[in-house]
């Protein structure tokens, strides 16, 4: 039995709790929240015996083997390092960090401690993207271009449930991270050219609300990413794969061809939930004492690209 502490009792933390209920041999024994009343309520709803507002309280519990961090982006790196130094395996939700320096520090701590450190790059696990990946690895497909739209309507600090939250999300360090990593993962190639431009900053949030990113891989594959917090529907991220042998559109776990005909991807893995499959990989890596898919070292190149893009955006400001 792997015993887990989950930090972050908000919308995404609860997605992990729902997923873990479906995974045998795993039990959540501690829940860390920002407000104790809310943490206790969520803990009661999921049958978790311990609730606290201090991550350190959970790390001090000897039965805790692993931690899943669903906390604000700005806390990810420091908390991941704290967990590893306490001898706990850790899965930190995307993004790993919001700076290249912090991302490197997490990777260095993982190498020093030897524990499992995985980052929540869910696109590696969605059945839709897995289906594409398997065909690429089999030599049946080659990507020519990826065209990605990441669109939300977030002019206030709200979470996925439309509830107020205490921190500000970011198009570059969070939402672009999904696509930058996926482009490199699916092509198997290093990004050699990356450009970015951003729209005006919204004073209320202090961030750019619109962004456009272009990338090119070593062998000339292209990726165009459009991001917006100003888009009033439809919401979400939509990936168009333009390949040498067909066009495909991934909408989270579901996949469609270029004619909008749905492709059955139910046999790709044991679940149709990317979050569940991500968590299964984390726990399997712990049991098998191996580096997981989306280990900190495997996703680190993504954060170097984000760093370079951030410098470019500052130079254009």
C-alpha cells in the first residue's frame, strides 16, 4: 500500500482524489489545504483521516510515502524540494516551476535524493495523445505541424470550478508548458527555434492575456500555439496534428480525424482519464523504482524553452 499526502484541496486536487479512488493499493492519508475548514470538508468527503494547512505536518507523518502537489504555481519548486528532502516521492502538478533556476534546483535535488520526482504533464498520458505517440513510434506517422489553441475566459482569479483563488495563473509558465513539452515528446526532437509575442497586460491580474508562440524542431517540424484568457468560449485546449499520413485533432482524452470523425482510443490504456493514467504512472514508478514518464529530468528541456521565451517577451516589452 502506497500512502499519499495530497496538498491543494481545490479543483485540480479533487481531480486527483477522484482518480486515486480508482487505483488499487493507494491510500490518501493526509490532505493539506489553504484553509483548515475547507481542507477538513474535502477530507471528510473523501474519507481522509488527517487534514492540515501545513505541508510540514504531512511530511512529518512516517506513514506518508509520497506527496502530490496541487498547490499554486509559485510554490511548486520549493515544496517539491521540501518533499524530496523529507524522503518522500513527489508528483508536482504542472508547471514544475515558474523560472529556469527553480526548475534546475528541483532536478538537482532529485538527483541528490534519488526519490521519484514526476511532473504533471498530463498530455503525455491522455489516450488521444498516446494513440498518436504509438503510431509515431511504430513509424506509421510523422508530424509535419502541430497547431494548438489554448483558450479560456479568466479575467479574474478563478479556478476550474469558477471559484476565487489566491494566486494568478500564467499563460507561458503553465499553459504553454503543456504544448512545449508535448511538441518535443511527440516529435522526439529538440526545439531549435522558438519565438513569442504577447498582448497587453491586464492591470487587474498583472499578466498578458493573449500570447502567440512559434516553434521549430531539429528536423523542421513546426508548432504554432495560440493562447488566450480573453476567449469567451469554447474553452479548453485543442491540438491539431498535421501529419504525413492524416490529420488528427485531440480534445483532451478524445481524438478525431481531420473530417471530425471520432477515433476509438479506448484500447490505448487501462483508462480513458489522463489524470488517472498520470497517477498510475507515478505509483508504478515508485513500486518499480524507476524514472517515470514525465520525470523532472525528462521534462526539464521544456522549462529551458519557456525561460528563453520569457526573455524574448521581456525584450519586446
